[in-house]
C-alpha cells in the first residue's frame, strides 16, 4: 500500500493499494505552474504529487513503477497534463474519460508479466556481495571515519557523497555479518557433504580436485592438532 502525507510522521492524506496503480508518470509544469510534479494514476482519478527536486521525483516514479509493473490493468497511454477547466491541457479533449494522448514511459506493457526465480536472484545477490567483500569493508571503514570526524574522505570514495554515514555504516555492518554467516554455513555444508560422500562415487569421481583439496585441508588440520 502506498501512503502519502505532507511531512514525515503526519497522518496520511491518502492511501492507494499498489494493485490499483495503473501508471506513474511526470506531470507537465503547465498544469499547476509547479515544478517536479508526478502523477500516480488510478482508474477513478490521479494523485498529483510534488517532489522536493527532479531527482527525488524520478526516484519516486522509478520505485512506484517497478512495484506496480505487474499489475494487470496497467496503462499504455496517459495524459501528461491535468484535466482543468473542462478539458485536458495536453490534448484539449473535453471528456475526462478520454484515453491518454501520450505513450507511457516506464515499466512493461500491460500484457507482459515477469517471472522471477527468487532463489536464483538471492544466490546472485549473495555472490555479488561475497565477490566485493573487500570493497564493502573499505566503504564501511570510510563511513566509520566520516561519522567520527568530518575530515577528508578516502580517495577511493571521494567521487560520491555519503549523506548519512552512521546509517550507511549500520547497513553495511548488517550486510557483512549476513554474508559471513552464509559463507560459514556454506563451508559447513561442503564439509558435511564431503564426509558423507566416498571418493570415486558419482558425486566425487576420481580426479575431483575439490575433493582432493578437501582431503589435503583435513590432513593439514590433523597434523597441526597432533
């Protein structure tokens, strides 16, 4: 559900179920003589919202478009301006029910549905995090330094601004902890699997380098423990 209020913490002025969103598009400035406006289009009406700046407006359009792109009745055309004084300002049509005059810009056509493999996407996200652990650790270190003193940032991260270093640090800490926990569980799973599987079997045929590597590691551990 999408809710809208003037200020954070205020009682919502309105709420819109995500499944009722037909399109999310920019609104021409001429409609209300206001910049950075966008519209959340529903079957019965459109909600006109003004963002603080053009970047924030684009972010809202992108986010709401993505979460509603699989809705069955999404529009393929819309009115880029408002319906005022008895006509649409964009195409001059006098009926409020006149179909849109401009192709929608965001999302997928209404007759296309995305099929997402949740397990595969989760594995992909984990793999990306695991690959860039060193960079994530360095970024966490940069956030930690930034939150303690307002000194020069590390050269590697001087090309972008960390708006909230404390919250970013906390988020990175949670991500790193989760990735390390998963890696430990994966390692334990591999150890358990190797213990239960015989060398030369279908799972670990003769010449399996991963199994040979595991045997060497276990031999080294045994030698150190003696």
